[in-house]
């Protein structure tokens, strides 16, 4: 019986981490953890508490009443399902006040590490291969050109019928998010496998990754 492994994934905003590795996890029966949802849910809590986002102490105090869980593959904040709510624009507007705070990152890193109790997990984010799971069996850094990511997000918004869908605004938002992520420590780990999917269909990336996981399971 092959032994399941731990897979850690980092990558740039909108590069395809969720769509790609959710599909991989479903195909091979692994647990999928998207750590971005935790930061989004915590930002929502701060919004609901009407916190002054320039006041770090208030944000840090909110950690004491932050309960995040995933039930039936849906993120829950203090017991309430928030899957759609945490994808709304106000979250992105305020999240950059939250993610740089060391005490917030320390809290999240501890929780994200504790979620992975052995093989059979795929965890994605921005500091998983470098901080949360530095000893993961397989580390992947997923990236795409800004153009490719903006086109995908634009097309996704069209499909979803999102109004005021503007390519240039999306492109600038991606550039800004990259800037903040790199400031927060996003980088390709020396021992991570770089996958640039700018011109690779998602199904091909899924298959490449599954082949690699199966190879490592057999070792
Ligand atoms: N290889 C690919 N080719 C074309 N489109 C892709 C590819 N991978 C992902 N996509 C599409 O790109 C869009 C963004 O993907 P996704 O939301 O998974 O990115 P992400 O890295 O999780 O984003 P974020 O960092 O914002 O959470 C989605 O519409 C997804 O279907
Ligand atoms: N481990 C992580 C995961 C996410 N973030 C930041 C990056 C974004 O600003 C925000 C939401 O992540 P997304 O849902 O877009 O993947 O949280 C981080 O700093 N560390």
C-alpha cells in the first residue's frame, strides 16, 4: 500500500492554486486546505466588529474570538457559513491591513500547521512551503504571467455576470496583490517545483501533479 504524502503549495494571486489543487485533492482522495480562506474569514470578523483597521491592537485582540472551521468543504466563521461572503470586494480592500501583522501570522501559522496531521493533505497559500510546512514531501510554487491571470479573472467575472468587469482594473489589482504578498514573504522555496501554467491547460497541470504525487507515494 503506497503511503500518502504531504503537499505544500504557494503561488501568486490568481495563478490557479485553488482550482488546480482542489481538483488534484478530489481525484486522489486528499484533504484540501486553502489557508487564504482563514485570512479572509478573519478579515470579515474584523469588519463585523467594526474594527479600526489602522489599530493593530484591536485586530490582534480579535484573534481571541476568531473561530474558523471547514464543514462540508465550506468555510465557517464562528459557526456561520461564509463561503461567498469572504470573496466580496470589501474583504480584499481590508485584508492588506491584516496579513502583515506578525501576531496574526503567528496565530494562523500555528493553526494551519496543526491541520496537517500526517500524509494525505494538500495545503495552499503564500508561506506554506517556506514557513508552515517546510518539511513537506512535495513543495510546489505555482505562477502565471500577470496578463494570463488578469485574462482568467476577467473571463471568470464575465461567466459569473459580474458587473463593471474591467481588465485594466483587474490587472492592477493583481499587481498590487503580488506586491503585498511578496512583502509578506511569498517566494519560491529553493526545494520547490516551479510550475508556470501561463500556457498550460489546467487539466494538464492537474495530471502532472498527480503523476508526481503517485511517484513520491511509491518511494
Ligand atoms: N492552467 C490554467 N489555465 C487556464 N485557466 C486556469 C488555469 N488554472 C486556473 N485557471 C483559472 O484561473 C482562475 C483563478 O484560479 P484560482 O482562483 O484557482 O487561483 P488562486 O491562485 O487560488 O487565486 P487566489 O490566490 O486569488 O485565491 C480561475 O478561473 C481558474 O479556473
Ligand atoms: N498562507 C497565506 C494565505 C493567504 N495569505 C493572504 C494572501 C491574500 O492577501 C489573502 C487571501 O488569500 P487568497 O484567498 O487570495 O489566496 O491572504 C497569506 O498572507 N498567507
